[in-house]
């Protein structure tokens, strides 16, 4: 599965730590699990020892699923969402309103918006947010692809509104400001931002459905 632009991953300290009580493949497993977002050393160790206690067939199923994800999952050619084909299920659905495009940072943010059941348009995944300190500028995000979508009339539908739903933190706000500057002079296009109400510094994926739904319906016009 090809990677999308984003910030470098967290590094895990390896090597011969004299205080470690586990060596070899088990410690390697703990180290790899600890590289996952939201998994600390204790959680990684707990998961690793749980895996040691399950049936071999359970490990085989997990390994098979990971293999299918690696080999069969790609990113949608239109919006950048995860997909098992050229187009994701949302872009391929003729019932979705192609004139509305909600811009999010990551594919996981699409799931958060979908849970609200308040949005029937389509999406555009940037692949991250502007973060100069981490070396992420406009060129590392899928902003050029967004501009192309607006100009090319995908499925013969004009995009009339772009909803900016980047995270309510410093990077997300900087990205929103940049997008407004890029989009505001396009004729016939309205640019909106999801309403305040989401906690500043938070992530879209952790917002509850009611709060995020209200933020969508109460979005404000920026350009």
C-alpha cells in the first residue's frame, strides 16, 4: 500500500537495552507494535503477549489480513481515500452530490464525517496538513489535485462548494488559510469552513457525531 505525504513517524529505540527482560522475536514484535500511533510501550507489550497466547490460526488470519491490506488496498485516484479499486465507494456512488467537496487531512477523517450522516457530498484527502517545521509544505499535500478536480468537472459536475474540514489545530488552521487563498478567486466557487465548536487542538476523528454534525451544518462562508 503506497504511502501518502505526511509527517515522519515516531522512532522507536532499539538495540541491547540491559534493562529489557525480553529478547529476540518477542522484543522485535513489541518494538514494531510500539511504532503504531497511540500504542505506548506498555500497550505494545500487552498486545505482544496476548498474541503469544492465541491460537496459531488467529495469528494466520491476522497475517493474511495484513497481507491483503498491503497488496490490495490503494488510494482513490479521485479523492485520495483508501480503496480497493481505482475509485473509492464514495466517489463511485452516483447518489453522492458531486458539487460539494469536503476537504480533510487524512482518510480516517472521512469516517468521522460519515458517522454524522449530515454530509452527502464527496471528499478530497490532502494527505496531511501544512507543517513547515516537519518539512511539509503545499507541494507535499494533494492541493494541486484539488485544483485539478475543480477545473476538470469530474463526472461532468461542477464543484460549487468546497468545505474545509481540516483539524482545529495550528497546522489545520494554517492549511485552511492557505486553501482559502488558493480557492477564493475561482468563479462560481463558495469556500466554507466547518463551524467552531470542535475543541481547539483536537483531531477531527475524535469529535463526537453530534458536535461534528453541528459544525458541518453551521459551516461559515470564507470566500
